[in-house]
């Protein structure tokens, strides 16, 4: 025992083993502390958004419910991007973050907004892959199925969450894009529209035509001041052709007493055909007046206007093919897209508005998609049959 103690205290004439051990322990503790603090610091929002390429992501995050909500609970970057269910997944996520630093400072492939958008899908898929591999552990650290009271959820939420809880579903299967803008998953429908536009450079020699985009309406031939707008997929009757312009007749329903003169395709349904300014309203001819089920009075009217002939087609079939593909590409990323007949024409307006944050469409694409859904809604059978002409 004395020999062992002597070895610990005086292994050499200069240093004792005990002194060496104490120094080693101190260095180890300092290393562990430094490593821990480094991990903590590099997991903060301030560090994550210090790269300028992450600024847009931060703006998107600040508009989400995960940043600000009625409950005052905020999820930070690490809460979603770093799974803490086990050390291996944790370190995998931290090592994955090094890839973003490399892309920012070395490869320079996300250092501009355009480059970032080009890589948004790749980066999103990396996060989705992590979520799937961990069964959405970051989500479930806050949103535990066992803590959910489905009776206190909205009917729609309860209908979705009850079977999800029973299967212990992966959250990311249905909740992509709830914080950051969704990337373009597919763009086949956009290529379709390019081809459709090319084929509609000149209006067909038909009496009835349909607009493939929103088009300006003019009160007189050659006018440069638009007095209204024709919405996509709206039918018009051709009255005259002069050069690159068409004189057309628009038919629709206008509700009495409304200040904004919007023509609807069907009485009582907000399926917009055209929006008219005062100059064009003067050309309105009332064909009939009817009373809707809710007691509102509607005028069936005809309006005469001029439009550019470009962007008109003789049948809606190619436009509906494009719209259907757009619907599937844009609305089945997170869940199965319901059939258009699932909702009424008016209900589709609110449904599409509520889902706007989950898809990326321009205004014209949204209008085409909405018209497609409305004319194939469960209360628009007659309109849907007319649309297949």
C-alpha cells in the first residue's frame, strides 16, 4: 500500500501521478464545458440566422404560429431541426448543419436568394428525411399524442388527429411547410401552361372562346385604359374581330346592392367571370332578374367589351387538364388532395385561402385552380358539364 501511494505521489522527481491526473481531469472538464457551450451556442436562433442566406428563412419563421401565437409558446430553430431523442440523432443533425456552413462560405451555392431557392427543395428534403427517420421526434417533444384531448379539438382537427394518434403517425407526413415556404415539388403543370400559351397566340375562329389568363377589358377598340378584368376560364361570345382585338359579349350574374360590380357565372355562387369599372358598367344589359334562395336579387346581364385576342382557346379541356395537374402537384404534397366535389363552390374559396401558405402559385394560377375546383364542386354539376364543351 505504501509503495502504491508512493507511486501516486512521487512517480518521478518532477511530477506526481496525482498531479498529472488532476491536470488531466481539469483539461477534460474544460473540454467538456467548451464542447457543451459550443453546442449550445451553435443551436441558438442568433447563430442559425447569422448567415445572410438564412435571413429569408428567418422572415418566414417570424410569420408562423411557431414564432408567435395565442399561447405565448415559441419554438426556436433547435426545437424543430435538432432531435434530442437520442445522442446519435442529435449529433447527426449538428453535423448536417456543417453542410449549410460549407454551402455559405465555401461552395457558395446558397449565398444569393436565387441560389437558395434553387436548393430549397434539397434542403427541405434533408429536414423531412430527418423527421421521417426520427418519427418526428422534434415535433413530438411538444406535441405528444398522449397529451392530446381530441374532444377539445376542432371537428376537422379531431377527425385527422384521432386516427393519426392511433397509428403514431409521423407528423411530417401531413405538416410540411408549416413554418417555412414550401419548395416547388414539381413544375410539370407550368410547362403545360407554357405550351398552352404558345398554342393560344392567335384566337381560334370560333364564336365562343375561353380565357386562359386574366385579361384586361376595354370599353372601346384601341383604348389604353383598362375598364375591367376578365377572369381565367370565363366564356365570351365573339362579336367582331379587328386586327389583334376582339369585341366580345360577357354574360353573368350581378347581385343587386353590391358596390363592387362583379359578374358571377352562377346566381348565388362566387364563381367570378369579370370585374367591371364604371365605364363598362354602362354597357350592361339586364336580361332577367331572379331571387336567390337567401332572398338576394340577382340580375342576369350582358356586357360588351374589347380584349386582346391572344390567350383565348375554343375549349376548356386543355385548361382543365392543366388545372387538374396543378391541383395534384400543389395540393398533394402534404396529404391526399380531396376530390373537387368534396366542397361547394363557395366553400372552395375559404378552403383555398386557408391553404395558401402551403403552396406556391401566382395570382393567375390561383384563379385558374379556384375556377376549376368551383366548376367541379358538388353543387356545380351543371357548370361542370358546360365546362367540358
